C-alpha cells in the first residue's frame, strides 16, 4: 500500500475511533508513526545479553551503562551528529519541557537512563544522545530499550510501546547459549508484523573455536523454521569497543563489528527503512483492523441477540396488549349493537296507545250518533204537531257536528302530544343508554389502561340531536346561513379580482416607466453621439513645381462608419432592453392573468352554488306548504290508516337517526380504543 493511501486510511480510522477506550491509543500511535519522517532501529534482547555493550562498540566509546543486572530504564535514542564536538544529550520530561547539555562521560548518561540512576528518571520520558554514527542519518534513529524480559512493569511497557513504533529490530542473543523459546516467539512476532530484523549473536569471543559459532548458527536456523532466511551475525562487543578505542584493526576484525555496521549502513543508504516503516505500519494497521472487526462483530452478534430477544419480548407484550384492547373493542361493539331494536320496542307501546284512544273516539262518536238518532226519533212526533221548529233541530244537528269535529280535533292533539312525548322519551333514553354504555366500559374487568373520561367528552360531542315534529324553518336557516357564507366568500373573491386588476394596472404603469426610462437613455446617448458626420473629401496632388495642385480623389467614410456602428450598437441595446422589459411584463401579466382566470372561475362556481342553494330553499318551502296542506280525513278508518303511516314514518326516522348515532359512537369508540392501544404500545419499554 502506498504511503499516502495508508496515511489516509489510518487518519480516517483515527477520526472514527480516537475516543475509543480500547483502540484509540493504538490508532493514535499508528497515526503518529505514519505522519513522522523518523524511522528507528530498536535494539532488543534479554537483559544482560549485551545490548548496551554492543551499542558502545558501535559508538566507539563506552557511553552506555553495561551492568550485569537489569539497568536500562529510560529509552535512549541515539541520533547522528557530524562530530564528537557536537555530541550532546537532550532530556525530555513527562511534562513536556526539555534540557540540553554536552556529554562528558558515562556517569552523565547513566544517572538519567538506568534503574541505578537518580530519581530524576521517574520524571523523564526519553533521553536523546547525539553522537557521530556512520550508519545513521537525520531520518534513522538507533534506540536502546530495557530488556525484552524485564520484570519491571514500566520498563516492560516502555519496550512494548517502542517495538510497535520501530520498523527495524536489532535483536541480540547470547551466542554461547543460542536462541531461547522466548526469543523464537518474539522473532516470529516481529517478522509477522512486517519488521526488518537483524539477528546478532554476542560474546563470540568467549567461544574457543569458530566451529562452535557455526554450530550455534545452524541450530538457530533450524529452530527458526519459516524465518531461517534471516542473516545471523556474530560479534564481540568487547573486542569491537577495545579495537576502536585503541585503533587496533586486528581486534576490530576479530570482533566482526564492521560486518554489522556494513549491513546497517547498507540499510540506511538504500533507504530500505522507508519501506520497512511502511510494511511495519501496514502490518500493525491490518492487524488492528482485524482486531477491531472481530471485536465489533462479536459485539454486534451480542447486540443483535440481545435486540432480537428484546424484540421478541416486546412483540409478545404488543400481541398481549392488542388482544386486551381487542377484547375491549369487541365488548363495546356488542353492547352498542344490542341497542339496535330499542326504537321499535318504544314505538310498539306508542302505537298501542294511539289505537286504543282511536277506538275510544270511535265508540264515543258512535254513541253520539246513536243518542242523536234517539233524540230525533223522540222528537219526530213533537215535530209533527208543530211543537218543535225545524231550526232548533237544525241547530242541534250543527252542534252535534261541531262536537264530533271537536272530538277528532282533541284526538289529533293527543296524537301529536304523544309523538312529542315519544321523541323526548326516546332522546332521553339514548342519552341514558350512552351513559350506561360508558359506565359498562369503565367497570369492565380488563388490564388495559384507557382514559374513559376523555371518551366521555367524545360522547358529548356526538350527543343525540333532538327532533322537532312541528314544521319550522330550521332547514331554511341552514340554507340562509350557507348562502350568507357564500355571499361573504363572493365578496372576498370580488375584492381579490379588484386587487389583481390593480396589480395588472401597476404592471402596465411600471412597463411604461421602464420604457420611458429606456427612451430617455436612448435620447441621452443620441444626444452625446451627435449628428451623423458627413464623408470627408480626400485629395491627391498632380503636376510638379509650380503646377502642383490638389484635386478631389474620393471620400473618407471612416467617421461615418464609426458613427453608424455606434448607432447600431445603441439601437440594438435599446431593442434588447425593450425586449427584456416586455418579456418580464409578459411573464408578470401571464401569471396575473392566470390568477384572474382562476378567480373568475371560482366566482362562476360560487354563483352556481348560490343558485343551487336558492333552489333548495324554494324546494324546502314547497315541501312545507305541501305538508301544511294535508287533506282532512273523511272517515275514521282513513284517519287511522294515516295515523299508522305517520307513526311508521316517525319510527323509521327515529331508527335512521338512532342507527346513525350508534354507528358514529361505534366509529369513535373503535378509533378511541385503537388510539389508546397505540399509545399503550408506544409506552411499552423492554430492557
């Protein structure tokens, strides 16, 4: 992967996980590494294997502490400088400040880097040693670390952190002992991380024969298995340091220190540390990605299982809730449908009373006619003798007819009053039934939580409207109210039309103003342009000396053409301005005309609606006049038939009204129960 590509991916990952408690620090380390130009070679090995001694041999002077016990505590970064005169030490403290001083002997550095040094080491983050080193440059740093098997937690953590940052490892092992199991594990880890590994065996000067070292090399290679291709270099740090101090080539050659320096120098000059950096960072990046993916997948699986179980429990609760509310809905609708036959039950009692009263009226009238017949029979003889005049009989007969008519009129009033009482009683019954229904729902044994007080207000809003039996103008009031509203709406539309016409007039005035402005601009430009110049006559000379003279030789039209060109430009601009103004005006006028057309259409539709309302008003008036012009019944049986029909019509009207009322109550009830159910479902919380 290219550096820019890798850096972009790491930056994106850091932006996403920088606040993560588990991966934030590791990603930040990767981000710092990819953005840094500094590469490092970490010197690592078991403590007392001779790391500091080897570094002293490479430096050519005994600068670092070489104790047999664990000594290195603080990371020591060895950086290249041009000469020993420029050698120095920079201490970087944990708080961020630093201190620089020249180095003179081993004690100067030992007190800052080892466990045996001053307490100041507890305050230090790093120690930078500047020293002339042939195989280092400004981008490559050599780092001395605490032992790989350090028993001190802080030293161990320091080593592990640095190993993550270093792209190359100078791994030391005791040449007399060979590699141990811990060494194998570390080397395999470094190789798998894509790090460049230099494997160095120390203390070869303590071996009697070269064959002993070769045997160690073969043993190491056989144990390394898949990573046996690593070059293994044996060195004697003691001979190397002594040889450099004494300038003794024999000791230097015997130490084999120059072979190691040559390999490190080649690593530096070839620039391979850049690729090693990228390989190391990319390897750490890919491992971290895999670890993040694994953790997130595991967490996602757990979260999914928890969420699925939570959703199953929630679905069960929702299903139970829906069943509970379905029971409420079913029970309520059952109660409402039981009320369907109540109109006929009350109507049958009314009809029985009316017919019974009608029978009594018939008996009374029949008795009157029988009594009148008896009276006439008893007076026939007196009439024959002239004791009674005809006028008195006629008067009695007229009184009889008036009495019969009065009986029927009283009976009619009784029927009408019974109708009123029936309607009032039924309306009262409906209201009582609504209250009984609400009470039944409130006292229903159920676990659901329903705010029945709220449904009570809904019932009030759909209460049973009273019916008037007498003929009134209620319908006409409705018609007149609707017509008044439509008249008001027509006035508003007319005002809107006037506003549109004023806007159209304003658009026209604005157009005239802008056209006038363009005309004035045109006049101003024409005034500045002046009159069209005339062609200038051109002359040529003929003859010579005294006979020279100028004669016309055509005309110069350049000024004329220039004037014409400027005039055309001005005219074109004028025409374009006018066209633009007219285009804007056309668009505005078109929009305004569309609004005007829409408004006129609305006015026409409103006129038709008002006409229709007036027709309805007249039809209702005719209907009332027809209802008021009923023909008086001629016989008692005809009157009873009409009464039955009127009663049936009244019952049908009441049934229709009652059915509509029950249907509205049922619809509102179902909607209310469903809304209550949805609110209950929303309140369900499953952890």
